[in-house]
């Protein structure tokens, strides 16, 4: 039991070290609104969760949250993410969702990765470096009308829950 606790503590320290360089973005505000996050969550559950898991931690599709996602997207822009999603997703019908749905989906993905909503709506022309607005912490965003505070999600590891990719 003590060995398991030490392993978990060591893992937590390693994850914190991996994400340490991204914590400066915790105070940055994303180029999207709370309303877009709420609409994006509903769209994600409808169109994306089958492949990416309802927690965005991957299934048959890659993770859209946490270190796995940030390794691929932190240096890229919100515009690049929008362009990729709107031309390649959903996998079985690429580019078929309304533009507003893609915009809301990107807002939701950014919020789950720790970006905070602001007053400016996300648009197809929004062009901000993702690593500059996400904290690297996985969160369940508070949705409009929900009183609950933001809750931290469990990280997925290659050998942990939902892992094995």
C-alpha cells in the first residue's frame, strides 16, 4: 500500500513537472465566450464523444485534452485547430457541421484544457497560440446556469483508464 502511494505521488510530481511550463497561461483569457463553451459541450457530446470520449481523453480518436493534446497543439494556433476540425471532423462526415458548431467545439476544447472564457466570441479568424491561453490543467468548465465550481478531471495515461493507444 505504501509503495502504491509513493508511485501515485511520483506520478503526480512527474505530471506537474510536465505541465509546469504551461501554468503561466492560467491567467490568460481565451478568445471565446462562456456561451460558446456551453454550446460546445452539447455539440461535443452529440458529435465527438463517440470517438474522443465524453471527457476528451480519447477512445478510437486521439485525446483532445491534457498533455497528449497539448504536445500536438500547444505551439499551434486556435485558427489552425478550427481549420483542422472544420475540414476533417467528424471523421465519418468531414466538414458537414455548421460553422458555429465548429467554433463552439473549439471553445469547449480550449476550456477543458484550462483556457478561461472572455468577452470576445471565438471566430474563424481568431488566431491565438493555444499554449498561450491554456493552463494545461484539465477542467470541467462551469456551464451557464450551473452553480458547481470548476472540477479537475483525471489525467489519462497510456496504461491508465482509457489508455492503451
